[in-house]
């Protein structure tokens, strides 16, 4: 097992000391203060990955039936599902935006999973036992020669994950814990003598944990998100299937039952069908956005919020629109089957020659 780079380890130890409770939390509930201290004082979770290009290729195969060819990454051929090693490395020298989401999964044995199939690494514990993906952000670095290079000569990458914040909303049975997680991904520098590598991606994930509740029959009328008010420059309509969700669960090492077991989703969580993964929605948005960029443009950052659930077997529409005033900004959103925003995002792009250190 490769060791975490000495330079990176020293930086991590300095930054992983227990976080003091901010003064602002002194005015908050005792639950929030105690959960903040409990979760932010956990040591960073460090995950190594060699970034095998085959995993990214399988993700492309998984999405191929749901995206038009114009949204395929450069060099991908859906009719060549088993390319040679030489061609595979040549085609996938850099991961497409968002593909890092199927790498660096939390690695725990089956016996340590919670009753809903999730892990306990970021969980606040009882009574907040139901988890959903609320949103997050991405910052990509294309400056200083830092990229997700999947060249076989690479020493691999490390992801350092840590809870950064906890906030509470609601009261009583409706009380929710919002947990913000930061992930920093960088190349392994354990065998390098030069200046340490920069973060290739800085990601934040906002997870919401809710209390167990009495399940009621799903409403006959479809719930909708916020009403959209923009006309897209480009859009892709697709209907996620249960096999798409199952294959993505496998690729991302995700055993959460709301994506896999329709009976559990309905009878335990109160949903009308399997839920589309938050990271899968994000990858689809980035996949539709990327071909709309000019040749010299690259995605620098992406912020998004999940406003309403997306379900299997229900059509969704992924939309992209360049801001008319600020040309470096794109609005990206997903409309659910009931209309309105289900996911709402915003991207900033830079010219390829610009340095975008997160």
C-alpha cells in the first residue's frame, strides 16, 4: 500500500487538529454545537486511488444510451466497448469533468454499513438516520500542470475528506442536520522531491440527515421544484432507468437502498420510486455543459443545489444557458417530470491559458 506523501501528511496533520466551536455556534442549539464538535473533530478520511482509466470508460458506457453523441467525451466510441490498453490510455489522459465522482469511494466492509446501506463516516448518528444529497460545489485546477492525468506512469492520487460544518434546520420531528464535507484531491507526492502538487479538485458536499418518520403514501400529484424562468441554449431529455441507477451504484461503490431497492424507497423512505443519485445528476449536468464550451474554454468551478427529488422511470430535462451579460458564466439546471427546477447549478469557465488554482 502506498503511503500518503510526507509533505501532504505534514500539511494534513497541521490542519486536522480538533476544530474549536465557532463563536457563532454559542447562540445555536446545544444539538448543533455538540454535532459540530463531534463531526468536525473526526480525523480526515484519506483515500488512495490509482485512477484507472477503465472505470471512467465504464461510466461512459453506462451513460451512452442516455446522452447524445455530442455529449460524449473526446475519443469515446460506444461501439468500441473494450479498447486496447494503448488506445485507452491515449484517449483518457485526463478525466472528463465530474468523472472523479466514481473514484475515491469511502472504503468500509459490508458489516460496517448502516441499515440503509450507507456508511457512518459522515453520519451524525441517531436520530438522524435518513440521508440525502442536498448540493455542493466543485473547483477545478488547470494551472501549474495539475490535472487528472490517468497516465500509467502516475503515482496515483489521494483524496482527503473531512467534515467542515454542521448546521441545524427545523424543529421537533422535522429537525434536519446539514453536514458540509470538503474533499481535496491531489497527486501522490510521496516519491517527489520537488514542490508539492496542488489540489486538482476541491469539492464540497452538502448532505442532509433527517429523522425517521411515519411513511405516508406518495402524493398522487407530482411535487415540483421551483419554476424555471429561462430558455435553454441546449437541452437533453432522458429517462433514467433502474439499471442505470444500479450500474452507477456499482461504479461509485454506493449501496444506499434508495437507489437500489424500490420497496425500501417506497415503504421506508416514502418515495414513489428509486431516487437518482446526487452525483449522477451532477455528472449528467457537466456532461451536457462541457460540449457547449468554446474550444479554449474549461470549467473552473460549479455550484449546485438539489431542490426536488429525481426518480427512476420519470423524464428529466438537462438544460444549459450561457449568461447573456457575464459570458464566463453558465446556468445549468435539471427540470423534473413535474416541471420546474429539480437541480439548479451555475458554472464559471476560464480560458485554457488562465491559471485556475482552486
